[in-house]
């Protein structure tokens, strides 16, 4: 019996059946005042070597969980949804692309004159879905039917809104598992993205321990929990750990420190 597999990613998708789509850019940002429209271009490419793809365009909502994973919802489900503000030309809602062929789609966002809420930021997601599954194989070699789906995140903000604020709520180090556990909150009314940099120093020897820099994404009001492995921590002793969150504000960085013993 053939199995049906649906793959969904926000990146280029390639599988054993050599079918896939690329949609760029992966994020589209709109900035408009009430009652105005703006149109941006999204490019869809069939990266398949030999398959023609029948593709359909649809809209939905999305949000993050506390670990930063995407949670998909039907369109106009979430309070901050702008899916209802988005329009696509009729000829772009369903189309076919041959191998290597690409197509530009115009995405228009029209902000209502009277907003349904007082939020400064809204989001939606535009899906491009393959409607004609192709034959492929899974990791065991079993025959499957494969269809791919890609999503483009859509962001909208008011022009007058720009302030962003991140605040660290908790910082702990799990010495048994050598993991840094960080919790912080997006306290602004806009999406806020950035990177987390960690400095870890053995206070006795002065040696630094390498810790991976982590990129994060948040929406307004999100509380994010991040676990950062510290695999290079091997030498016993007393340590000073400092965490710096850089979220693009030229004048503000969020920082916290922690001292602990590793035995």
C-alpha cells in the first residue's frame, strides 16, 4: 500500500522523489497607515528536476510556542491576524510550474480604515501547496506519495510604532546536563528578533568556554524559553556566566549574569 506524506517547511524542500518548491523571500514586511494598500512580490520556483507541480495559494495564521516553534492556525483565528487584509490576483491562486520554472506573485495588503483592534502589529502566513502528489520513497525504501507545502510569514506594523523591549525573567545553569536555561519576555508591541550571546569564564584560570550564539524570534507578549548546551565545559571550578541579548535597538541591550560552581 502506498503512503501519503505531506511535508511543510519554511525553506526549500527536496526529497528522494526530487520534487520541491522554493518560495522567497521567506518573510514579507508591510508598513502602512489605516486605509492604505501596499503590494510586494513573492517568487515561487519549482526546484524539481522532472516533475511539473500544480500549486495552490492560501492564507492562514501562525504563532510561536514558548520554545519558538511555529504553530499554524486557520486564517483569521488569532487576534493579531491580518489574513483578511491580504489579496492575491485570481490567476495567482492556482497555477502550474514546469521543472525549473518560476512565477512571481503579487501580495497586496490593505489596512482597513477602522481597525478591529488597537494592536500595533499583525501577522499572517501565505501557503503555497502542491496539489498533485508524486511518487517517492521514504528512508526505508518504501513507496510513498509526496506533496510539499511552503509558507511565507507576513508581518504588518503601523509606521509610527518602532520601540522594542526584551526583558530577562530567569537564568539558570543545569550543571548535571551542562545546559544554560534562559527565559525572557518580549514586552513591546512589535515582533522582536535578535541573537543571544553567552560569555562563560573560569574565574580561577581565566579561561573562556565557547558557547554557541543563538538566534531568536518573538511576537508581542511572547515569553521565550531557550536551552543552550555548553558542551565544551569540562574543567572543574568556579565560573562567571553572562548573557547578552541584542535585539537591534541601538541604545539598549538586555544582560544578566550568573555565578556557579562546576564540580
